């Protein structure tokens, strides 16, 4: 894998992951500041008292009629004694369901339009008026958590509230408000669950985690390519060993310029600091191989150098180096011999 390809891949991954990180941060802020009581709609409806009555029930007849009953609740519905029966599902594809019965005859009671209006008037505590009452049989984002069919009651309050009741038992199921819709939208984005909104381990989350792994790995590889052990030695020497290196630069006109460099400083950085033109595309990252210099008469141990793949063995023997891979370790004299059009800088170095 070439350095340029790795760099492009790293940038693409950075844009993708960066966008998702922004989404996570924004959605997290929404979760922190949104009114969770408004999201739940707890203050919109007051459930009626379902306390058991003293009237005896013929449980044997009830169990014969509903042998799969799991739960039986006796309650009052508009001054009428009724029984709610929760039955076990008949197969794995269905959920447990409720039936509403007369407590004496055990005949089913249909939750019709009239009863729903009465339930709404009895329990609704919001500030709006009932605008629409609909029996809903099709699944959508708002009723996805409820067993269908359901009654939907739409109000014109500030939260544009939709209240939902079971069509079989009249049980209040929940409310959907403007706050809930905003919360639900950002839950979808945050957990990358674009359907049920209840899976915290979706394939998209796993995919994002793999992208972050690849992004981290490519970053480490770029660090490995762009830095060497001498870079860190240079930082150590710069911070803890302050003695400068003297560099005597003699330009093509014979003028002498005294320069000071840090221990372990790259020759590339020194030349750049003093506006001596060295061609580069990667900015001294050791990737492009364009900052080539020639050091034909170097003597002593005034520099440290790394053999780079951009320099062939023949070029190496002739004194060609990458200035970004050449480090100053001692006082030197540097004479500019030639500056060619294609960027090759020929220097003559010797230990001072």
C-alpha cells in the first residue's frame, strides 16, 4: 500500500467518521436538553382507577371461555363492571392480547367510537381539543410499539399530541408528541437504527466501529511513515539539550552566513527556515521523495541519515539524500555548489 493511497484513504475515512461523530455529539446534546416528561407525554392522560370490585366473578366459567388466560383484571368502565383478560398468544408470531368483557355475562365489549370519546373526555389533561379519532390498523413509526389495531386521538395542543388506546381493551397505550418525534429522530441517528429504534448493536454501528478501526490503523501507519526515531530524539534534544549546532552556510556568491540549528534538527527544516529552495510536495513527510539533496564531500559525523526507499543504492553511493531524512548532529560547514532547475540542491558539507 503506497503512502499516497494510504493518505487518501485516511482522509476519506476521516470525513465519514467525522460526520458521524458530529451526529453523535448533536444527538447527545438533544438528549441532554430535551424535556423528557414532554417526550413521554405522562402529563397528558390520567388513567382511571382499576381497583378490583367486590362483585364475585365466576372464574371457572371465565377460564372455560378463555383457557389461555394469563391475567384477569376487574374494573369499572363508565359505572359498568368489566373484566380485562390477557390471553397467551396462540403461536410464536403473535403477541399476548387483551379482551374486554362484561363481568356478568363475559360477553365481549366493543371499544367503539362513542366509548373512545368518553375515555378521552374522562382522562385527557392537556390544553387542546380533540380534532380527529381514527381506528388505525396499519403499522407506522408512531404506533410501532403497540399491538394493532389501535385508536388514535389527535389533539391541537402545543405538542400536537397523538394519544393511542387499544382497540380491544380500551387500555391507554401511550402518547406521541412533538418532543417525542424530535427525540425519536435523533435516537434513530444516534444508534443508527433506522427502523425499530431499539437495537443498540445494529450492523451500521458495527460498520462504523470497523471504519474507526481502519481509520486508527491508517493513522498509525502514516505516523510510522512520516516519523522516525530520530524525530523523537530531535524533540528530546530540543527540549532538554539546548546547546545549538553551528552551521556555516556559504552561498554561490561566496558570502558566509552563520546559522544555528537544534541538536537533531532536520536539514530540510533548516533550509526551509532560511528560504533556501527545496522542492517538496508532502511538506517533508518523507513520502514524495522530491526534497533530494546531494552531499558529495561529507566527512565526519556531523549528520545522521536514514536510507529511504525513494533513494536508490546507486544514488546513495553518489551522496544523494532526502533532506527531510537527514539530521544535524554536529557543527558543519555547508557550501551551495549548484541549484538545478528540477529542484536538486547540491551541497558540499564538511565537519566544522
